[in-house]
């Protein structure tokens, strides 16, 4: 399968440091910012290949939560034969992306839907690090909206914070003296955990933008009520977030059966992990890393 990732992306202009920070949380990392965009584009391509769909097989593609174009900068070659769009909440980022990536169309979205697109407009929507930062109510609204603007048989590729991200965040928070006692039980029971007292407090985004974690069973049970789960790929987004590939159903296509939370099994597994020598070592190492909470 031929790659659709454009090597010209390595020569594209980079956004100002502040706009890079809003995407990556890191300042002064120009090379890292550019390379992370390339890797993300490659990973999106690979995730779709798992369902035998190359990027250039889609007519209209939306990058939902595109920021200043970290991924779009690598897709100019694809845009020559595909209608490429991006949306985000950040007006400054969109203004910069529009000026520097004229081969794509950019629109601003709010905290909640709608988006300025007609029904069944896209056949692919991908989203990196959006559902990792909004609460369950907003997620349900946006899942319904993305389903509305995607044609039956089209795909959504969405990233979530899974086990790896949860363990990293929990260890970092504990290292900063935060009480995370209830995090793991809440995630095991509800399948979703929204942490408001996080490193985005006082940051560049609205006060509803925080940190969300998902258990795989929750994604299958909750998201699978209205969308077909085609793949769940752990750590496939920059070796940190998990990717979920969903198909918008059409006609009488059966949806996923509800999945009950395996609370007992998860609790036993968590207890085993937290009593292990490797987990105690990981907690100590986590204290040396970047804190979850940034004031």
C-alpha cells in the first residue's frame, strides 16, 4: 500500500511557539512538534489499513480538533484528490493554519455541536486528543454530531486515554501529593473518568477542557450503542493514547451488544499491579517526571 504522507511536510512553516504549546504542552520543541505530526499521520494511515482502507480512498476527510495543523501539514498530497477540512475551538490556531495550509478548509467549533457541515458530508473523521479532554456529556453530543456529518459506511478514528495514559497520569499526580485513591475504582466502575484538577487548570484553554480516561469495555458498551466498533488499538497514537476505529452504520446493521463492567476482575488486577515491585518502582520514577497538575 502506497503511503499518502507528504514528505513536503518537513519543509512546511512551523506555528509560533505559543500555538505549538497549546497542542503539545511543550515549549521550544519545534523538531518534536513537526515529527509528532508526521508520526500521527503515519499512525492514522496504519490504523485505517487495519480495515483495508487507504487514506486516498476517502472523498472528504475531517480533522476534528486540528489545532494549528500538526497533522494537516503532512497531507498536502492527499488534499490534491480529497476534500480536506479541519475544525477546532482555537481561533488563533485556525487563523494560522488557514494562512499556511491553503489546501485545506478550516472552521471553528464551539464547546458543543453543531458543526457547519451538512448531513452525511464526510466519509472519514479522525480526531487526535479531543475525547481525551472533554466530559461524558460533551462526548455524547459530539459522537452524535460526528455520526450526523459522516455518511453511512464512513469511519471515525478517535483517540482515547487508556491504561498507559492513566498509569502515567496517576503516578505523576501522586508524586505531586495529590490524592488519587478514588481514580482507579471510579474508572473500573464507570468506565470513564474526568479529572478536573489537572495540568490544564489555568492554561490556555476554556475551563471545561481537562483530562479524560476510558476503559475499553466502556468504549465498546457506550460508544457501540450507535456506532460499529471496528478496531480498538492500544497505544497506537504516539505510543500513549489508544485509537478507536468506528463505522457509521447504515440500514439494519446490528450494533455492539452492551458490555458489563468487569469490576471484580479489574479490582483484583489493579490490586495485583499496585502490590508488585515493578509498580512501586514505576511510582517512584513517576515522581521524577512532569506533574499532571500545572499551576
